[in-house]
C-alpha cells in the first residue's frame, strides 16, 4: 500500500481527534506547532486546516511525516518566506490554479486565522501577506481592512508642530548621552549604545528629532515597509535589515556604519564656516531624512565601495570615526554623532538559526547582536553613540546575551568578571533611558477660570502625553472637525486601541494584561511584584515606566493620570459589563499570585463601586438629556417632517458617542449608590443650610483615581477637579481611603472660586464583624485627616464601606435606616454621613458584578486562608507556624 493510500485509509477509519490526525500527518516538531495553533483558534478552523493539508498531500503526492510534509508545514507556518512565483515553482504547481488556491488557503489560514473568512481580502492581497514575515503581513491586512480612526495628515503635521519643554525633556537626556559617549571604552562595554524605553505615543520619535537641533543625529526608522504609520520607514532600513549569513553580518555592519559615518562627515566637513552651528544641524537633519536628496544613494555607493575592498574592515571604521574629533561643527560635545534607530524591534527580533561551517545549527540571534559587535570596534570616546527606540522594547525583554552580558549579570556591573582585550566579555552596559518628561507639557500655565473652561474637551485633552492635545488642536485648525466633541470621540476610540492592543481582527479577548490596561487608567491597580505584567503593559498597553531597579533587574510601570485614557476605558467598561466582570476576575487572579493585604483589595473594590456609580449616573444623565432633546425636536417639527423622522432612525452614532461626561450632582450620585432619594437618607448631623448647599450646589467631576502620598489641600483638590481626578490616599491616612473632590457651584458666580471646594471622603473596611464604624463618624472629618482646607465651614460627605458586614435590619435593604452611620461624639453640622453594609447595599450593581467583587474582596493569600476549605490542609499549615 502506498503512503498516500495509507493516509486515506487512516482518515476514513474510525474518527480521530485533531491531535491524533495531526500526529499522523506531521513530524514531531510540526506536530507540536500545530497543537499550539489549534489551542488558539476555534476548533472548526483547526479542523479545516487539517482537511486542506490532507487534500494537498493527495494532490502533491506527499507522504505523511516526510521531507515533503515538512516543506509544506514550513511554508504554511511562515518559517521561510519567498516570492509567490518561487513558492509555486518549488511545489511545481505553476500551471495548477486550483492547487495554488489550496496553498493560499493553507498558508493564510495558518498565519492569519482571524482574517481567514474576511471576504474583503482579495486573493492577490492574501498572496502578498504570504511573501513577507508575519508582522509585515499583519500590517498589510490592518491597512486593508481597518479604517483609520485618526487622520494621518494631522498626525504627520503633529511631528513638525512646536516642541514644548525642550529644556525639561531633551537637555537632561542629551547630558546623559554625552556622558555615555565620553565614557565609551571598548574593554568595558559591549557597544556604544543604549535603549530608549517608553510606551506608545510618549514622544520617543519627537525626542530623537528634537535632539537633532543640538547634535548630529542620523535618524533611521525601521518601520515595516507596508505600514502606513508615522514616522515613515527610512530608505536605509533596507540596508539595516539585510539578511546574511551570521558569519558575515558583523563585518557587513562594520562596513555599513563606516559608509553612514563617511557620508555624514563629508556633509559637515563641507559646511560653510560662516554658518551658525544650529543652522547647519537643521540642514543636515532635513538633508538625511528627505527622499529628494542624494544622502541614501551616497551611502549605498560608499557601502559598495567598502564591500569591494578586501581585507579587514575594522581599520577603515576606526579611521572614519577618528575624523569625528576633528570636524569643527561637531566639536562642542563629547557626543558627535548619534545613530538614532527608531522602530528598532525589527533589529531585535531573532533571526532563524543557521547551519555553520561545521554543519551545526547556530542559536537564534537578532541582527542587533551583530550590529552592536560592529559598533564596539569604534575607538574609545570617539563621539559615536547609538540609541534604539521602540514601544516593544522593555528593560526585561532585552536578552542578556543580546545586550552583552550573561543571564546572571546585573544590568549595571558584574564585579566578578575580568576583561582582557576587545573580545573579552565586557562587564558593564549603559542603562536604558526611560525618563522622557513629556507628561502634561501641553497643559497651559493658567488654570481654568470658569466652569465652561473647566469642562472644555480641548483643555482636558492636554493632560497626559502631548499627542492627544496636539492632535485635537491641529484637527480644529485644519477644519477637519468644527465640533471638538467629534474629534474627542475618535481620539477615545484610538486611545482604547492603544490600551487593548488588538493585534487581530474579531472579538477582543480580555487577557490579564488587557484587564489591567482597562483598570489601570481608571481605578489604579498595584503592579509592584508583577514583573512579567509590568513589561507587557508598557510594551503593548500604554503603561508608563516609573522606575528601573538595575540592581535587581526589575522594571516598574504604572498608569499616570490621563483623562483621555480614563474616558476610553470607562466608556468601554460602562457599555460592556461582561468585560468589567472579566477584568475584576483577572485582577483577582493576578493579585492571588503574591501576598496582598485584604484591606488593599477592599479599597480596590470600593474604587470600582464608586466609579461604577459615577459612570452610571453620568450615563443616565446623558440618556435623559438626549431623550429630552429628541422630544423637543419632534414636538417642534411640522407634521411632514415628523413623518420623515419616523421613517429615518435617530443617528445611533450620536447616542453612542464617547465624550467627557457632564458633572455629576452629589444628590444624583447618592441616589445611584443607595437607590433612594437624598430626602430619604439619614445623613445624621448635617444642618439644614449645609445640606441645602451640598445637595443643591454640590457637583462632582472626575473619571479616574490616582494614588497620592500627600494630605489633600484646597489647591490639590481644585487641581484634581480640573483634570477630572479622585484621590486614593496613602496607608498613613487615618480618616479616609479615598477622596472625591466636590465643587459647590453657585449659579450666581461666573468664575471658579477655590473657597467652594469640598470633598467626599470614603473609608473602607474589609473585615468581618467590623465594629470600627460605630465610632468612625467622629474621626471621618477634615481635621482628623489633616486636610489643609481654606474654608473649614464647607459641608462635606463621609461614607463608610463595611464590605464584609450585613445590615442590622435584613428585611428591607432599601430602607434609609440601613444606611445610617451610628452617631459618636459631638455633632458636626458640616458632615453628611452614610454607612454601606456589604455589597448588597449597592443595589445598582448587577448580581454578576457583585459576585465578581465578592470574589475579589474574599481573596486571601496567607497560608492558612489558602487551606480554608480543608481541615487536613489547615492542620498541615499550622505545623509550620509559631506563636499560634
């Protein structure tokens, strides 16, 4: 029986599992890869893939688990990429259109399963994705199927807009790079280079461009050739990403670096001595980044001349680098020429292993390994330095062998190593640069004067990274949108994509990283102790690097206060409660990995509850406003127009638009929290006038939390109000765990007045049988909390969340008395107080969401609690405890 007949017999016999069918088709290596593929796609797609494989085996007369089988699997998985004409030649199907179509199906399904059923993708487009590496193919598909959320023309203009904060952002980093260039020694470092680490849109590219005003920058962007993003791919990217034998790559990069340096020096050596230095630097930056000059062709020509020379290429590089010191325009700083490699991930991606001269397989290495080794040949302190930037670079995903030290070496220095000559293993590396101080640079120095100014979307968009403020400003200037709210909607959708990083088409799966990316900008989550998540969140989900602990190889990330990201995340969670539940469950799983205080999880739960109440109140107000507007519109329209309106549905886009919410009245906020009218709430000691002011004038305007180690003041609460922020207090705060700013808005006053600032303070307990609340009323005040407020007479709201307790009266949870905080001590006529017993007190929250919060607040990470369901486990753990 032939192999093909044997295969057919196997397929037609008793039903086999996917794993069994695959094992009969593939060699062990490709069998394992298929199982990984089948685990991440729907079962019908994995089944369809095997059906196509079986059909191609028959058409191409390929035996199972043979060399031909491996060739087909290599093509399908993209292990090698060739022009389509060569692929069909390899498989001898040039004249067989039907089999070609099957091959396209096979490769496209295996590499891009999420796009497989998309009928918008033409056959030719599918072929083009099979001719390039996966990332490039994905760029092709995204460009073809996903409409641009923001205008690329406006984004391009943004790269050339006024740069704000040069002295605070650029100058310190240039000082660091100058020190690095001066300290460069061949025997000490693996290469004169470091990494620029930062999240998406934080200003890495603009920083490189701006440094070109002070030093000579050779800016090379390695973006995919099929990407339509900014900055555009540099022509030199082709030379930088050349694929050669490993044995030849280092020498190639030596010659390429020599060519780039030589052309650069020729430009500066020929510059007029009467011109201003900054003018020459500006001309250089324009010259080498423009496609209308001969810079690229000059480098190509110089490279060909270098490659034509026989012998060692290193001396020529050394001689060229020495010229840096004698070039007048470049003499001012230790750093003479900065090779700025943008979108550098392509340089760091590992190449396939190769067969060396001995016939052995080499380890997989990135091009950067060879590029860095080439740079190491430049003379000490010659002035050449390189910096590599990419969103996907993090301090923890730089392999130790790549950056030049072994895995046991700390990032700063290995005191046990000894170096002898240039080929010895160096014992230092330049630490990554991550302190890119672009936050809030667009925020004007003068605070808003009126309530309308405070609510302005243009102003709110300026907080955080500059990108969104610049985009909105330019979009309005260009006349792209006359209504800022429309642009805010688009920016929020764009921001959501940055948070979720949806790499594929179709429904978004809420992973642990995506859960943290949605909760981080809204409620704030503790990320310390989550080394893997820290790296992923910065690389793919817009988190910022807060600190790199070089001595312990730790990177810490967090989500700073950025209203646009909070807006995007809140809107998504408000409209998709199932996503919020998944996020809470994912957070519970993440926090269970390490020790965490039960009060901390209680505070996290309380922030979710309060934010849900605020979001729901704002959403209800928006719906009521739109309903009223529609009613007025219909009522004021003629009968003929009414008939037309009945035939034409109301624009759903308007109803679903993402916009900064209106301020939420304190009265409506409490009504959402309790389900009761404020008139029915037992607010205890507050007097009539203060109650009137708090409920008639009090409004909240915030959509996210931020941790603070400081005691709130009138000024800080007003600043929180200006950026839509609430505070998570430090552990040393005795009175309150959270502080929500409140403004007492008097309609007769046109301008904002800091004397009208007050607050809602929340204390949280996650203890069972908590009796602290019985005496808490006396301590929950601004004096005990040591708030430095300018007007001590303003009313305030004090809420106590006893998350593990049940109401004294279990009969009717909607009774106002169930929210009464026991009186204790002297009455405070300023204080309106309530207590919430357990999660069931929050009736506005659905049962599914309450259950998720219950799982969160019940999280226990101590040894005894982990064994609470088993007597044997409890006794086992107690054997290890002392003083029990």
